[in-house]
C-alpha cells in the first residue's frame, strides 16, 4: 500500500470512528465510556499496525520519542499581552495572558506495544494587569494522565495517538466556579514537510453542573493546522473549535511564530482569538483579542 492510499484509508477510518464516538457523547454512561475506550484502542491498534509494519520505522520513531527528557514542556509556554480588536483599547479590555505547561513520561519502557504513560499539567492565566490592583481575571488548571503511542510513516514523517483523562477548573467557588472532567482522544502527524495536523476529540464525563452549557460554546474537540514557512524559524498555526449546536458559536485562534535566537526555542508570537471559551469563567461571552509576546515552544509536535 503506498503512502497516499494509506493516508486516505487512515483518514476514512478516523472519520468513521469519530462518528461512532460522537453518537455516544450526549448519553455517555460509565458503560459507554468503557465502550469508547475499547473502540479507541481498536482504532489505535489497527492504524498503528498499518503505520508501523516496518520495524525500522517503529524503532526510529521510538528513538526520537525517547530522546526527549522525561520531564519537558508539553504545550507552548508563553507570556503575551494585548487588547480587544473590536473595541478601542482600554484598561478594561486589555490584559496579559500567560501559559505554563509541562509533561512527565512515567515509564522509559513501553507498557505494551510501544505505548507510554504520561502526566501532563497546563495552567493558563488571564491577568488584568492594567486595572487598579492588577487582579487575575481567571486561572484555568488542566492536569491530565494518559497514554501515547508514537509512530513514523513510510516517508519518515512522525505522528502520535494519545488517550488522556483530563480535568479542567478555575479554582473559584460559588457562581464563579467552573470545572469539568473529560476523556480526550488525540492524533497529530506531519502530513507533508510543510504541514502538521492535530485533532482532538473530548468526551465529558461526570457532572457539568458548574457549566452545563459549556459544550454548546466550545464543542467536543478542536482541529489545528500548523504551516511551516521556514523550518525552525517561521510558523503559522490555526486552531478551530465548533460549538455543539447548529449556530456560529465556537472559536478561531491564529498564531504566528518567529524564532528570535537561532540556537534556542524562544519565539516571538502574535496571537489572535475570536469566539467563545477562551477562559472557563466567561466561556459563554464572546471575545475578540489580539496579543503579542514571547513563547517557548516544545522541540517538535509536543511529544518529539
């Protein structure tokens, strides 16, 4: 099977599994979650067999994967500031946004069939630094525990599948409390030398009493495209989310990265956000923000 046919088959298989998972989302009981997990592992195994049937490719992907430190960055770590691009800048609509994110690989040897376990933690903060007393508007805490399987295509392009149990909350109480628990299914891959695609499907479980309408605004996952203009120098990324209802709720986030120092992973970043759910506290309020600052990026695709 050549690469294009394999990619087409993988995409079709992925779509079929996504549709099967989506049908269970609204009525996801404990038994339903177990069935979803079984379906995911079947999908991961069947696609992994096709993608890794060459032992050299598998060893190469694993070697690159294990060459990273056990403790390392997970998502982008950034510090940016900006204002609304819909209204005139003011102290009420300008802020600082920063994110801290790291991961820890629990095991050096695979649990089974090239699958490794991870702990992850991401904290995203919105700091109203231009207001009197400079309060924090919202802080979102996102710990996770999961499994990841790296692979390499026949053309030497890296990718991974992962399954995570995640929690996200803002640490507040009373009417400002926001929290939810979810299972996330993730796939990321180099589909060409210039393009990386990441897809994430989230399955809420447990109580959504603090924010019962959250899926209507942020949906059940996201799709991200990273285009590489100049390797290790200039990147652009778009992240799209669609709310669960048949309306225009959701969000689009755009990012432009430019490496400042050739020998480091420090970049300048211009970030734009329009839509709902940028933070948990105001997930049902539309925001349109433009920010600029610095970012420390993982070496490659978060896990490589």
